[in-house]
C-alpha cells in the first residue's frame, strides 16, 4: 500500500506539469559548495593511536533549475566530493516544486534525515552525528540514523499552518555503493532492504519565540527507528534537544540473529552575538548497534556500551562565506568489551568557506 501511495502521488504531480511549454529556458548549472580545513589536537587512552592532526572536507555542488510556463519548477543537483572517495558523487537528484509541494528523485537524504531537529551546535566537532570519530576512536551518537543517500523517491507537502510532512521510499538500502567481487554494482544490485522514511515538522514564531518540532522515523527489515526533536529560540538564545530509539530488529530479517536496541539523546544551548555564535551541547547513548570492526589499536569493540560526550563550539563569521570555527570536546566511551573502553578530550579549529 505504501508503494502505491507514493507512486500515485508522483503520477498526480507529473500530470500537472506534463504540458510543459517551449518558452521555458534550458537548465543552466551554477557552481557552489564548501571547503573545510581543520587542525586539531587530541588526548585519548594510550592504547589508541592518535589520528591525523589535519583534516578536511570539500564538496563542489552543481545546481540549476527552470520554471515551466505553468509555474512549476524543475531542477537538478549534483554534489561532488573534493577528495578521492568511494562515494565520489555524494548526492545527485532532480526535484519538482509546485503548489502541490516538492518531489525529489535520485540519490539524496531521506525524508527523516532532512526533517529531523537536533540540539544546537556550532563547532566543527559536535556531539550528534558530527565529526567526533574523525579525531578519536569512539561510538558516534546519532538521534537521526537515516538510511543514507540510496536512490529513492521523496515527497514533501506544502507548509500548512506551520506543519510539513514528508515521506521517502527506496527499494534497497545498499544500492548507493554496493560492492561485490570488487565491483560497484550500485543501482543494479539485488541486495539490500526496502526502507520507508517519514517525518513531520512544525515551525512557528509566537511573538518573538521561535518553536521548531520534529517527529521522524524509518522502517527497514523487521523494525524501526524513530525520534523526536525540539528547538526554542528567544532573543539571542536557542535551546533544544532530541531523542532517538533504534529497535533491536531494525534492518534485520526474521532469519537474522536478534540485535540490540539503542537509545540516544542530546541537549544544548546556543547564543548569538552579532557575527559570533557559541554553543554547549551534550549527548548520551546507550548503544547496541556499534560496528565491531577493529579500531586503531587492533581491538574489536563490542556492539554494546554507553557513550557520553560534550562539545563547546564557537563560530565567527569573518566575512561573506568565510567562517572561523572551533570546538573543545570531551568524551567517555564505556564499551562492554573493557579493552575497547576509551576516554579523552581534544580541541579543533579551522575555517569553513562557502561558495
């Protein structure tokens, strides 16, 4: 039934713009993206090797659209990694915007990932699905653990009274970069599981108090993950947090061994001062879904444990598209394999360029 509903929605929208007019201009792509260059120092247990002190992340974005004579906008987006990667093209999709809402088709974030709200954090490391594991060996808390950029169809409703809903469907959560015998089968793979992703958000300003709420989740295999998020803005402050739960049978079939559930939450506050922003954010996870691949010390962690982490972040806008960002962080990963326990702290600083 979910497949039928998604397909019907797409057909209704397509019928609305099928009478495209020759007066619309051919799509011309513009170039944008970002570059991040970071330098950091860390201290973790002696059993773990220190990671590279200099790290970067760069993407080049190509985007363009055209508006048909009936007012419907059709566009495309391609995001290219700026460094050699197994995921060289990060996202690529087309979109259709109209009074009916928005339809996306291609390799893009799921509806839940797009719509999930988390605690405010302005530094380069963060605590919730951030860059912590780029610097230390630890579990990464994530209250919105989406299924990734696999090929999918997504529909977002128009905003109505502050509310907006979205739903995505992909028939394989391994079709983005499926490797078999050293060959990337990508979209021709016969592996992976279907994923249904959905979200609902509410955004409204109540006489100077901005409220943002989200309820998101995904179904894969025999189980689900789901979560809630909220941000409240007043004056120069933003306060918020989120919670996520992964069921023990999420992404598993009835033939797979039973997994372990995961509960994660974060909470934080941010303050803006003209061109500067500062934030303090905390996250906790009672996890059961950690990868058991060997870490830098050669030890394989257990899939279960507890994680605590704090990030103090600073962002300062130096000019148009140029921001200086810094994080000071602490973490304590209490893994159920005591040999994989790790704790420590670090500091990271650098520049982000948006173009």
